C-alpha cells in the first residue's frame, strides 16, 4: 500500500488545517440537518476534498455519531472503512460515469431506497465532468423532500477542482461550498515528519519543507515525493535534488539569462533541458522561473527554497520588466507543445530581449493590415457588404456620365497629402513605391499604372457600381492588381 493511501485521514481529527469546515460539518450532523441539502467540496488536487467527503458520508450514515463524527464501530462505518462502499453509500467517478444513463440508474436506486426506507448518499469525484443532461436529471430529486420529512430524496457530495464549471442550479441545492484551503509548508512538513518516523525513514528536517514547497503544498503529492525519495536512501537534500530534478533549476535560469545575449547559449541550454524533461514541463518551469525572478528582484515575494536567490536576482536585474513578457509568452502556449515550438518561442524571445522586435505585450495591432491573416479575412468578409453599399451610395451622390469623366485629373499637394481634382485620395507611399519600381527598371509591378490613369479607371468603376453593374465580369481588365 502506498504511503498516501496508508496515511489518508480517516477522522476529522486527522484532517490538517480545515478547522472551520470541520466545525460546520459536525454541526450539521449534531443538529440532525445533514440530509436537508447536498454538499460541495472545492480545492486543488491532492488537498483532501474526497477525504472530507468520505468522512462526512460516514458521519451522516453512522448509527451513533460521536460529536458530529463517525463512530467507526457500527455496521455502516465498518463497511465504508473496509470496502469503500456500503449499501447506503456509493462513490462515483464522474470522469468515466458522467452521462445521463448513469444518473438514471442512480435515480432508479433512489426509488427503491425510498420504498425500503433506507437512505443513500452519492459522492461524485471530479464532479465538474458531469454532463449537462446528467445534471438536469438530478435537479428535481435534489430538491424533492421525502414524504413526511424535510430530508431530501437525493443527497450528493460533489468534489471538484473546478467549481466554476458546476451549474448554478446545482450549487443552489447544496450547502455553501466548502473550500479546502492550501496548507503552509511547515504544517505539511510536520505531517511528513510523523510519516517518516512511523515508517522508519531517515530524513533531514530541513529538507521536508522544501518538498512541501516544490509540490505546491499538495499533501498527497508531498507524501508520494517522500516515498519516492526514500527509495534512493535517506530523505536528504542530495536525494531530493536527484529525484525531483532540482538540478535543472540552474539550467532554466541560465537559459533565461542568455536571452538577448548569446543565442548559442540559449539553444545549448534548451538541448540539455529537453534531454531530461518534456517540452510542456520546460514551458511551465521557464515561465515560473521568469516570474520568480521578477518578483524576487523587486522584493515582492519570498525566495522559494528550491531556487537559488542570487541566480534569481541576477536574471531579474538583467531583464527587468521584460520578464513579464517572457513569462506571458511561455504561459499562453496552447495545444500540445513540441521541442520545435519551444525552440521557436525562445528564439523570438531572444529577439525581443536583444531589441530586434518590440515587446510582445505592446505589439497591439493598430491597423487592419497588422492583424493576423485569419482575423483580417473575417473582418474583410464581415465588412464587404457594408463597404459595397457605401460605394453605391457615394456613386448616387457624385454620379457623373462616363463621357464627362476627365481623362487625366490633375492633382495638388495640400499639407503634404496628395488629392485629385475629384477628391480621390492617393497614398503618397504608393506613389513613392511606384517611383522606386520605375527607377529600378522592373518590368512588372502591382503599382505599374500612373497616378492619373489609376484615378481615371477608379472614376469609371465608381460610375459602373452606381449603375448597378457590380458583377466581376464588368471590371476593366487593365486594372491589373490595383
């Protein structure tokens, strides 16, 4: 049996750092209000949501509760402790049993339990993965009360890492959500010390808080990390560094420090990283290292035990606010990143840090031609009909017979802007590009037409549009690419 399973809390007294939640749950059982609503536990993975749900289920079904907790002596408590389920308690993995058909079976069981007088409790792990149809099927039973009682026909315990995905109609049928708060590294280190002493594992007390920090204060992950390190020998810093790959932290910082300096150092560091960890892990660790460097250099955060403070400050002082750009770009990589995408992103970041490109966060498109091709296409399709209608309306207002269109309209410069006599604007940049192409002797150019010829053909086209000739076949062939 793994240590995280062996040392999972079985009573409220064994749960770490959730005193307020435990106190409320005890009151529900003590006052006989436990079956009048369902419950929801939310928190990060490995924080103890399912453990609290199981203890609550035993307390609600216990024949002789002790101070709102389970007695662990009656038939119901013994069955759940030994088998994990009982006649009245069912644990459902919502990740694999999330459909309406699965819920229909539960509702059929509720009908039988109502007839037999037995109560049932269902615990849904990863409850946010329940389908919409499954949740809809549960709404009425969750609200209906048993005949002659205020107790609900269906009482569920929902455990989820993503409570925002739960439907509001389900949450309204539950007691206020119980959020399982993360613990301090020192609290987790105390539990790890107890486990090491009980298992006879030699350990360095100074290293256990480091394990708690690197596992982001997830109790289950910290216990599993201790078990893995113990297979190498004593739980000391050398074995922790080897098992958890903490020696790579220096490489992550070297890659960040080399951005904007030597591209060879960036790519060689990346090669060393990809030889031991996956691209997705590289993205996560590099982004975290950039953010830590920024915060530590400004004194906004305490230095994590598993990072070198001097190295973090060096990176922070070198890049400054650019670290926000770096962390942002590395954090938003979508899909399944590969070594190639990581290499491309680091080269782009190298160009940003060396001043070859503007900062990523400030590169907001200001013109239509700066948008990505897909966005430009969508905007163009959405505005085509509007622009066509504007052109037709303009033609109706300034419509001229074709015979009266001046063949070579003159132009004049007003404040540095070129205007034709008929009010047609010609961008001076196009004129300059046309002149440069002519001087270079190019035989073909999209700007090969002269300014006067372009204005004459444009006026003809406006008249055609105003007369309803908007099909492509009527477009003059000699317009070329204009």
